[in-house]
C-alpha cells in the first residue's frame, strides 16, 4: 500500500501538530512494514531509518501551507497515486480524489471565528469544513473535539475516531540539582515559579493570569511568573507592556531539549485556556512534577478532570483561589501525583499508534 503523508509541520522544533507526527510516524511504519510511507515535509526533519519510509522535501518558500499543500504536495500525490493520504494538519488538498485519514486537533476557527482575523477565519474555516466532509476518516484527540465536530458541522459520528495523544518518556521529574541549576540560569533562584508555555492567544487569558499572580504576591512575595511563547493575540494587545515587571520573565522561545527542565522548575503550571483540542503543556508539566491549574472547560476539563486544580469560572477570584490552593494544599498535590502515576499509561504513543494502524488496515481491506 502506498501511503503519502502530509507532514508539513514536522520539523526540529516538534511542537503541536509536529509533535503528533514525530511520535506517530515511526510507530505506524513499524506496524505496517509491508506498506510504503512517502513522508512529505517542507524541511529536513526526522532521519527516518526504516526501509519502508521515504522522506521527500518539498520546499514551501514564503508561500504558506495552503499553497504548499495544493501545489508541490498535490503534484507529488499525482505522481505517486497514493492508496491513502494521511494529513496531520487539519486540512486536505481542495481536490483530493484519494482515500484520506485526517487529523483535526480542534475546530476553533469554526467555533470561535472572533479569535482570528476575519479573512483568515472565513477562508481557513471554509477549508477546514470542506476537508472534514471530504475525509474518509477523522482522528481527534478528545471527546470534546468529537462533540464539536459532530454537533457544529453535522459530521457522522462513526466517521470520527477519538485517539488520546501520548506523553514522551523524556517528560519525567528531574533531580533537584538540575532543577536548581535551571532556575539559577534564568534568575529565578529562591523563587516559587508559576509557569505558562504555549502560543499566546486571547483564549489563553494571559492578562487574567498576570492579575491573579499580582493579587497573590502580598500573600506569597516569593512567587514569580515565567511565560514562554510567542504573542499571537488577535486583536493585538499591549502584551510587552503588561509583562514588563520585575517578577515576570517572558521568553518567546525555549529549545526542545530544555522543556523538561522548564516544567520541573515550575511549582505550578497555569494554563488558563478556554478552548483546547487536547492540551499538551499541562499534561507534560504534570509528568515533570509541576501542578497544573486549568480551566474546567473543553478538553482540559475532560483529560485533566482529576489531575489538576480546576478553575470553574473565568474570573479573577476563581483563578486566585485555585492558584492559592495549588500553592498550599500539599495533600492534594500528593494525591494528584499518585493518581497520575496510575493513569500515565492512558497517554501512550504506542497505544495511539496501534489504534490508528488498525484504521489503516481497514483501508487496506476495502481495497481488496
């Protein structure tokens, strides 16, 4: 079976969509040794050592994803005539006569177009809806995303498969020496750290988090806020001014290799997002020993229901209350850690790959 993979987001940084592709592709190739995977990327990504994998770099220049997918990628599909397309990045080519397995991580573009520039929401929202109806099989990372797709877009439920994503083994607690060294290198020694990592969108309520930490500093003068992420707010807001405070550190980028150290350095990981398809950061932070504080909404309330300090309202008082409890309630922190150790196996890349491999086998059976 010839399988062409849209791995546009697969690259050295490996965040978000790229992380899903990076973890699943080698496992899928090993589970389908008799099939051939043509992995299309825009840059040199993973060294695929398996004999049934061929990486093909299709440079995008400055044309963006849509033109890459409907230009170089589509022409490569015409040459290879795939028996299955696996697309990791929400959409399919506008003209896609081949069987397809589509990964859709959330539908925020459709559910909340006000969070995006009007032109972006209209165009990409249309393309997302078209792709969802066009796909033969849709993979989503949570029951929440499944409900959103079925209820908002009237997609048949049997066409959608929920597959929880996994946790990489590198996300583990680190030694106290490494933790202390990382904090010292960032000027955070002798401080308790409340952390955030991710692209900064309005739905992730960074101004609310800043206000909550500021309110708590009279009770806990040693706490500070460490934010990592690029500002992608729309409409734009004066984030640089807001974060320009002595007790806030803001880095726009962190090397992948330092992620476990960052998570382990955080006493609390605050992820006040009201809309997520899965939410890697709070789960990874928990795996490294940090206590997540999240809104009890979307997939976060589903996946982290008993593994985090939950905030039920998007209000300053509710956020302060959850942060205060996370800082002081050691018994609850210990309970969450014990519960996570039992449930960690639920977030397994091999388990996810096994489920998806069976879906690929169903495509093969239909061919015969």
